[in-house]
C-alpha cells in the first residue's frame, strides 16, 4: 500500500524524482529556522502529505522490528541518547532513500548487497 501511494504521489517518479524532495514532502526532513542572530528549533515543513507520513511511520515501526540493519541503527542511536521519534524519523527517511535507489537503479532490494569500488 505504501509503495502504491508513493508511486501515485510522485506520478510514477516523474514529478518528484529526487529522494530529498520526497523526504521533505513526506515530513521526514527538518529545516532549521533562523532569524538573524536568533536560531530556532528545526521543524518539518507544514506543506506536506500527512497520509504518506503516516504510512511511512507504520513502515518504519515494522522495519525497526524486522529489518536487521535498521534495527541495529535504531538501537545504536537510541543508546547514544537520541530522541526515539527523531531516530524513527531518520528510519522513515532511510526507507524513502531505499525506494528511490531501487527505482533509479531499476533493481529490487538486495539485503546481502555489498558495495565495492572495484
């Protein structure tokens, strides 16, 4: 259901073809507010799609339990003292990046993939 919604929102990855823009649209990327010398708290954009955020949130909760790599990431960051919702937001963003990487490379996700420069 989540992938279908992402495909529909991005118009088959034609309207939004950049994962950073998609992350912003799905409320995963905070922006720092500053007014001259005064710095505000980073906030997410108010012009975004709440439905895709809620779908990605449920996916992130599931990935936190079932995906070994993301579970280790979540536990490591939580142990460092990071806010758990902040870490979950990062997991949502990682999921978006994975979707776009698969689409751009035209490949399915491979859990055993190893990156090499050779």
